[in-house]
């Protein structure tokens, strides 16, 4: 009764009225200052998202210059010559609104202008530049209908309103959508020379050159970006849509390619997804066509209604207390919100609810319980904000009490940091400590701070745990790449050194083989010394083959892929490894039969070498065995292995097995990762298996492994099998009795090679003139160019290279066959020799019969540029 009488007293009513008037004044001022604008705008946007998507006018179609169009027609801006055929193809459309600015003259304007004159149903866009001046279409396009596409976003960047009329620079210009609507209605649209002039009279004293916007309308969005149907501009040009497809259609032409045009935030941009300007213009046009634009209440009427609502609400809520007041306020809030939503969604009428919500809130402030509730909510919100900020920190923060028990931690601490701190304990070093956690396979940095109470005593500790895995591994990769670069430079130097050594060594072998062949000719076949000389020649052949293998390994230039036999490559690798493997490791091989694959022999060589090297490095100094096996297999759909990713067919399987310690199970998933290695620092880069895996995949194959701890590992390489080709057996390279005819000019700066070459070739029936001086050889040839049938020259000579000599010889006689001998041949040498017109290139050392075959081939075939 006491409270009820108080509510009915004149003092209470006067107090409520006075406080209400104060609130109305404050609320009115806040409304004038735009205090409720943000709330109203957010609610306005939310209501659109709550309402959802509605169907836009069916006759509107967007002609989108999208990524496909730019890929087909060229980068933006596209040539204007494409717009003329666009107008021709869409001439059946009711109208076209262009959201593209054609402010400056450009190539292609003439056909575009003629098309605009033939089809005057297209509205071109005008806009306001940064200087505040109106920019019309270029005069080179004639006088087509125009309309402005000027957009004024709100303070938060969201476009909610548009103006059908723009007054600027003393000109009155309708919007592009309104101009097109006028054209569709049968009226004449405005052209640049028909803009209505406006003076300052009747404009409330507004300066002549200020920007005025009239006929404001709120935009009724039909949905998020992509609501309107669209077709690609390039598809229209390619006539994928017939002309009658555009009949009764209204086209809106504009740019939708990402990152090119300025997109806009809309009421559906809750995820910051922006709407292209062309779709925004389509929305404005659709609002005009179906008259669905949002109508609003005037500011005076809106504020008056808000004041009356507040007074009624205040009288009602002031007679209630506690939960009843809260429930009443909630009901009013829901009613205001629901009413505003219904008006907007079903009647296209917007009544901003902010001022009404303020009335409800203001009425509840006068109750003590409401005040306490509000304070409680604020405290809760503050706690949530603090917790949100605390959880937003990327570093894990763990607060412990004096007993070392965690009392508070942020969200990041729940992702493993807590367990890391428990496993590794507290750090005694006051500075940051870095550690690696093998269980998580991650790196962390831990820093500890002490907590002090009010009396200065210890109140626990604060631990900051930062995950530094990415930065640490990046540093490791950089270090590995630097080591790889150094190793690569070393290999390049070794390759260059090997080339020089090979040249000199092959010259020495050539001399040994030459004198040995001469000695064979002087000794009868049944002499014991003939057998010894035969062994000398075989030893020279093995030496030459070893040099060839070393050079092949030092060269890393790719070769064209071709069918090749795997067995010989495996044998070459094993022969090279035998000299480097420790005696405790046994190397066995089953190189198979004639299995062939299509690939680069150097890369196949590297695959086998990497796997064998990895095998014996895994065994270390312990006794063990490496087995290399090659065989052909057939994969069908019944025995497919999931991790192989192989299609059914025939494959060549290369297996490299060792008896080492095996691969630990925890790292088996990372063995093919680049830079991953279990070796000590400086012992490897972690690129061997990664490189091998890349080569195999690049050859269309697959790589897998089987491993058991303390039993060994076996890597299996699967490469698509190539069709076998018949190989002819070469004739005995040391065959004798071959007779040849011809006059030869032999040039080499090594006297022993000149001497042996002359005698051996003479023994075969050639007439040989030999010299150690290339300049003398050139003079002899110039004196008698038709005398010689062929020229044999060394590549590297002191006074003149063989290639330069060949060029000079061919200037004297263009058809002279030339055989180039070299102790070190590479791709550059072959290319230069081919350009110089050299017929055949032959590698040292060689038997005299091989040289004779090269000479006869050069004489018979002329310039072929072949390598023997």
C-alpha cells in the first residue's frame, strides 16, 4: 500500500514528469547528433539479413565483365571496340545501364559511338571525381543518354541510400537507373548536351558549385552479392546467347572481376563480402521498376512519436519493480523490434527503432532494481571483454599460485602449452628459454615472471609460452639452403676440375692405346706378349669407362627423355660405389634383363645412387649388406597398393634393401620432406630422399618403403615400363683387316698422338699427312684444298681450337668432311661443333677402327653433326 500510494502521489508524478522531460531533451539532442544512427543502421542491416533473400525483377540481367572476360579480352580496361558487337548482340534488350566510366577518349570509340547511335537504349555512366566535379562520358562517344552512378556510403562504409537526382557544377543530372526507367517509360532520356541548368535561386542560398542530392531513397536489397542472375560479357561476344534471348530483358553492364573495381558494403555484408557496383546499380533499378524502395518517416514525425512512446512507457514501467519491470521492458523492446521488422519486411517502410529502445531503457533507469541489474550486466560484459582480450593473445599465458598450481590461463594455453610446461618444468633462467618438445614435434620459448602480493611476498608466477616452430624451422631451412648452395658450388668446381683432368687423362690413354695397337701389329698373334698387350687395351677401356662415369656424375645438365635400359645404369652406380663403400658392407645386385623405362638417364642414375648412399649411411660402420634388384611387374586393379597411386599397367620395380637399423616409426611420415634429416649437423641437407621422390613422381612413377626396426629398410621405385626396342650388337671395335682409302690431314698438338695416329691410319690404307701445328695444317689445306678427303683434328690445341680450325677450313672448302676428337665432350661442345660444320665428334680414347668408321661416315654422309 505504501508503494502504491507513493506511485499515485503528485510528487511522484511531478518527479517522473521532470525526469522524463530531462530525458526527452537529452534524447532529442543525442538523436540530432546522430547518437542512434549506428544502432539504427546495424538494426536495419540485421533486419535485411533476418528477412533473407527475395526475388529480384526477372527482366534484369547483369552482363558481367568477370575474370573469364578479362582472360579472353585482355586486362582492364578492355578495348572499347568490344562494346559495339556487344550492343549489336543485345539489340533486342529493352534497355542497358552501364556502370562503366568512359570518361577519356580511347581506341575503339568510333565503332562504339556508331553503335550507340544505332541502339540508343544504353545509358552511360557519369560520376563525381575527387575534386568534386561532374565527369561525363567522353565527347568522342557522341551524345548518348547519361545518368550518374554516384554512391554515398554511410559512416560505417555501408551503402543504404541513393539519390535519384544530383545537382553539381550548375547541372541537374538524374541517376543512371532513373534515366533508364525514364527511357523504358517512353520519355526522352537526358544527354550531356541536354542537362538542365540550375542556378542558386530556390536552393536555399546554396552556392552554385556545391553538391546537392535530391529524391533520397533507401535501397531495398534483394539479397547478398550474387542475387541477380549474370552472364559473362565474353560469352555474349562469342554469341553463346542468341539475340532473342535478350528480348524483354534489361541489361546492367559492369565489372565483377575481383580486385579491379571498387566494390561496396551492403546490408548483407556481415562477413565483409562486398557487392560489385554493377549489382548495386541493378538493385537500385529493380527498386524503381517494382517500386520496392524503402519509404521512411520524416525526422520531426519520428521524434514526436518517440517522445510520446517514452512518456507512455515511463508511466507504465515506473509502477512496476523488480522482475516485472524487466519483463515489461523486455516485452516492449521485443514489440518495438518486431514491429520495425514487420514494417520493413512486409510493407517496405522503415521506422528506426533506436529512439524507441532508448525510451524503454530510460524508463527502466528510474527503478533501483533495474539499475542494479544494469550494473551487473556491465560487470559481466567487462569480464567477458577481458576474457575475450585475454584469449585473443597468441602466446599462451599461465598464471600459477604459490603451490605451482594453475589458477588462470588463456585459450592458447589449451593447445599444448600447458602440457609442455608440465613436462619441462619451470625455468630457472629469468630470460626466455627455448626448447623442443618431441611429443608435439614443436619448438617453444618459455619465459617466467614472478607475482608479488601486497606485502611484497611471492604470490605465484606467470608463464608465457610462445610457439616458435615456424620461425625456427624457417631458420633451419635457410641454413640448409645455404649449405646446399655451398655444396652445389663445390660440385660445380669438382665438375670443372674433373673435366680438365678427364681431357688430359684421355689424351694419355689415347697415346697408350695407340702405341699398344702399333705394338700388336709388330707382334705375331701366337706370341705371349700379344696377350699382355690385349690386357693393356682392356685396362685402357676400363679406365676410359671409369672416366666417363665420373664425368657423367659431375655433369648435372638434363637430357631429353628417351627409352633406356635400367640394368646398365644400376651396374654403373654399383661400379662407382664399390670404390667408396667400406669393406664391412657387401654390395649385391640383380640388374634384371632388358627392362626399359622412358626417362633421363642422369636422373635415373641419381635415384639409384641416392637410395644406395642413404642405405650405407644408415648402416654406418656396422657390417651389413645392400641389395639392388630390378624386375618388371604388372599392376592390375586387383592388386593395387593404395599408397602407390599407380594406374594399372606394366612397371619396372627398382628395389634397394639394406640390413641397417630401420626407420623409427615416429618419423616415417616425414622421410620425404625437404630438409628433414636425422644426421648430425654438417652430415647432410635432408634433400636426398626428397629429390629422389620428386624425380620419381616427375617420371610418372611412385616411391614407397618397408622398414622394420633393427631389421632394415627396403625402398621400392616404380617407373612406367617402356616398350623394348631391338638393339644391334656392335662389331668388334678392335677388329683388324679393315682396309680404307682416302687422303687425310691429321692435326693434334700432342706429338705422340700424331705419331700413333699417322702410323695406325696408314696401316689401314689411308694416306696421312700429320702435323702438331693447326696453323701449319691450315696453310697446307689452303695450298691443296681438293687434295684431302677428310680432316681429323683435336679440340683443345694451344694455338687454335679444333672448332676454330674447322670454321677456317670450311671457308676454304665448304664440303670438306671434318672429324673432331676430344678428351672431354659436353653439350656446349656438340652445339659449337654442329654450328662449325663438323661432321662427326668422337670421344677419346678410341680404337683406330672406331676412328676409321667415323672417317668413312664423315666422307660418306657429309655434314651430319653426329656424336660417336
